[in-house]
């Protein structure tokens, strides 16, 4: 045990791991006990694990902990440190010297599910004669991210890296995010360089090592493809005998349909999702599903896709995928194909899913904004005098929407298959259009913030969106969305699509002067009115609830002083 304590005490990384031992005592105690006491693992119970966890919590010193574990093993009749096993334990500890650090890194990465964590995987020299190294995978930087792009590397091969250093900039479906290093070492190999596109989450993008001398050994390194060992294992399995053939009892058309379905599965290599009606129509017309791009939820094939394919293919002749382009070229039309950005792909899929799966209905109301404009003018005079930023009509709309959500909390909810989740925080997403696509940064706790604070945050978030530099915390966690096309573009009225999983979005139009009746029978006056339309998820917000929310919102807009109370 003295040798084990000496070895661990000399470890460069474990000497600075007191905080980790205090936060993850049970995990570390169980792992250490499993490595040091393999013969007694079946007899080791949960209470013993808790005792060892308490030892680590009370004794940050690695040396004292090792001694305490040794005495505890003997007290529990787990005499694994006898003379006959000392050599085996020493060899095990020396071989797993690097694995201790790897386990600690793994626990650090997986404690607290942060979406910006880097995916790490430890490699060993026993596989291909390579020294210990780490494969850094493409991290999942947002809840909807399935793939990402490498914008640029800030470190180059051979550079020394430390925890917290920025390795590269990753383009996600929302923004460009910096990816930080989690361990100290050297960047030995960059698998995907600057500008690499459509890298799946978890795919290896770089290799790091701990010793600078090991960098040259990874010059020609290529990461193993997932499923390789599994395929090899399957190929080494003896092939089962072929069952005897049975006489065909089905019509030829049925046999051809089944053969087409088998060919579809074998060619695509993955399951093709299609509705039952679409599959039946495809079988009746011998249409291969693998050649059809689905437009249903999550890319599934629906009946309309089969009908479009049959219409474009004529009498059973397969239509090329570039048919529309060929027609445009034949007609002499000039065109440019614009590549799809990640944000545009995700926005398109989410809005399609929203429109197809959420039962939308719309409520519109006209609000008089004369008092709102007058209050805004007074507040901006105070802002200019104090050096603050000007307050926009949209800032006042955000504040009114947040207060209305607090007054009618049923609209501050989202739908799940098992329950309706009603949020206690009022976080307003604000739609911002940029050259990269549509972004919806979030103003958190908008009901509790003043108008000046909301104005500052909205302007800052809009600038970040235009620079494509939003962080995940800048756009995640919204409970309601406001989209304003009236102020910047003069749109009178429109109906917005709900941003899932939210249940409501407010579409704000422009203010316009109208002639309205006055007190007398032949008297008229002018007033400014702004049309707003609330899109509701009918599964969550009933019609009367939506109308109640709009009534509360209109009250705050037409009596803006109440927002200051």
C-alpha cells in the first residue's frame, strides 16, 4: 500500500484534484476500490462505498486516503494486499497510471450536463502501438445540434494546450461557439481542418497527447470508424445454413413488391420512414422508397411525396433528382444555388415540424398606442439625459407581453405527451433577422426587469446575432416569442409560426393613424392603432385563455403607466 500511495502522490494531475475528490467522492472511492480490491468486489456493499466516500470527503490527502483504504480493506477481511498479490497490484497500478487521470477527466466531463462540454475518449498503446492519447470529438453545443462545422482552429498541431484554452471555433445550428480544451497536453493531430463541413456530433476532430515526444507518432493517425469492430465480429461468425426454398404461392406482383422493399433497405443501409398509406401506394406502383425524399415530420415519406414522384416520372420512368434544374437550364433561365447554412436547415425543419404537428389558431386585436408613444418620448428624454440607450416600441411590447404572461400563466407553458409544463420564469425570445438566418435570442425574466435593462439586452443580443457570435445561453430557455415586422418593415398584420416547444408567439404589426368616432355624433378624431396577432397551440391554450391574455396585453399597451408599477 505504501507503493500505491507513493505512486498516486507523485502523479502530476492528482495532486491538484482535491476539489474533484470533494465533489465526486463516491465515484472515486468505488473506482479506486474496484481497481485495488478486485477479489473482494462481489462482497463489497453500498454502505462500504459510502464509508469510503466519506473518507475522501474528510481527507483530501491522497496518501492518507490510500492508507485508510488499506486499513479498511483489512478490517473487512479483504486481504488483497498480501505478499502473494503485491506484485500484481503494483503492476496493475503502474499500467493504469494514465487510466486514473482518464477516469477523473471522464467524471469531470459528465458531471453537470452542460451542452458545451467536449467529447473525449482515451486511447491506449496496446491497440496499435500508439502511446496514450485522447480523441476529441465534435461536441454537442445546443439541444438541436446533430452536426457542426469547423470555422477555424486557434491552435495548430504541436501547440501546448491547457484547460480553458480555446481550441477552435465551431459553427452550430445556432451560432459560432468556441470549443475549449479540458486537459493539459499537446495537440498532436487535427483530423478535420478549417472549413470542415457537416461533422457529426461525437466524430473525432483532433488528437491530444501528454508528452511532446509523442506528437510525431500521430502524423498518419486515422481514427477508427464506429462499428468497425462490430462488423468484424459479425463477419467472423459462421454463416447459418440457408433454409430450403419454398414454392412461390404469391402472385408475381407481390413478389416484385417485396423484392423492391428489400432492395430499398439494402441500398439505403438504414430504415426508411414512411406512412402506411405511402408504403401501400409505393408497393402498388413499384416505387423504390430509397429514391424519394420525404417531406413529412423528421423527413418521413408521406402520400404526397409518392404522388409527386409518380407525376414527375411519367409512365414508370424514374425522374432524375435534378429535374427542376434541367428545366431551368433548358429554358435559358439564369440561377444561383445558395448553400444551406446550419441555422437555416434547423429553422426549416423546426418550423415544418411546428406547422404539421401543432394545431395553430390565431387571435388578432387592435391596440391604441397613443399613450405608449407619449410615455416612450418621456422615457427617452430621461435616457438621453443620463446617457442611456433609447427605448424602442419593441422593448415596451416585450415588457407588456412578459407582464401579461405573469398575469395569465397558462400561456407561459409547453405541451408534452404526458403533461403540460407551466413555467415560473418568463423568458421572452425576440426574433432577429440576419444575413445568416433567423435567430431568436432570449431576454430572461423580462417581467422582473426595467425597460432600460430590456433595451440594453435586446440591442446587445441583436448585435451578437448579426455577428453570429451568440452563445447557447443567449438563445436557450425561452418560454414565449415576440416577432415584430411592423416597426422595421411596415407590415400591417401577419400570423407567425409557433417556436416549439413553446405554445405561443406574438406577431406585432405597424402602428397607423386611423379616424375614430369622438364624443359627439358628428365629431371625429385621429388615433394610432397597432395590430397584434397571437398564435396559440390549441392543445395548451384554449380560445378563452388566449383571449384573456390578449386582453391583459392590450391593457398594458393602452395604459403603459401600469407597467411601471
